[in-house]
C-alpha cells in the first residue's frame, strides 16, 4: 500500500480486526530492522494515542 500522509492530517484507518480509527497522524515509528513492523501512532477522537502496526492495516483514507 503506497500513500502519502502528512503529520497532523485527518485520516481513517481500518485494521484487519475490523477496528476503525478516526483522527490524525501523530507519529510514525520506523522499525530498526526489516522483520519488525513500522508503527503508525494516531491521536484518536477521544485524545488517546493508539499504535497500529503497518501489517495490520487494511485501508487508510484521508479526510
């Protein structure tokens, strides 16, 4: 999946579990090796931070 997302951009992320998270990209944690997932950190609508491993993302949409 290739997509360009800016920090602070509103987005919707759908995970393989069916969970849908809405809000904005807070951070991107890059893995130190190829075998470990990168992690998107999203600040949710409630203000909490949620970490989602890249391999568990089914879809990302910009709002």
